[in-house]
C-alpha cells in the first residue's frame, strides 16, 4: 500500500509542477492578459524574422505585439499589423524598424519616436520604415568587398 501512496504523491507533484509551468508560460506570453490597445500597421521591404506575437518595443520596453503579417499584392511589401498598449502615444513622424536582439537573437519591431506634436490614431500606417537586414547578405558583401581594395 505504501508503494501506491508514493506513486500518487509523486504523480501529484509532477502535475503541480506542470500546472505551475503552464501558468508561468501564459503570464510571460501575455495570454489572457486582456489589456486593451490600438492597432497600427507598417509596410516593410522585408519582414524576415518577424512573426505573429513578436514584440513591438519603444526605448527597449515592450509596448505591443505583432498581430498579423501579410503580403500587399500591389506593392509587394510585407504589411505588418501590430497593437500598441493604450496610453502609448506615438508621434506621427516616428519610424518603425525591424531590429535584431543580437547576433543569434530574434527580431522585433522597434518604434523610433519622432518629434511631432501630433500622434498616430488607431488604424494609421507608419510610413517611415526600415526592414530587416539579413546577416548572410551583410557577410557576403563584406567578403566580396574585402578583395576589392588594393594594397598600398
């Protein structure tokens, strides 16, 4: 009988740890947070590395998330929809940039605020954008460019 009791206690412990992990994961990902916000969108030449759920940051602080990515068939640009938290007013001359967290890190959308006294309203498009830069393309340019300089 003590062997069954031990199995039940260990099983209950495993279930408790799994439940705690799921609660922690839901809190970290923002699932069910119910926070309001307002939508904006931007069109990028390349949205490589950005997916639904990617962070939108302002001064390094998460202020929103990407809610959708689609291809605009007329301009062939990546339309990126995102939601910013209520209370975060972005000047209408701000820039949206796809930045990297580091050499091996993921990408995120960074808002570089401008100096305008007017702010974007819900549903507006950020016109000044800079797409993601491919590390492979940069390395190829560096390698190809290093042989072009002549010795002095």
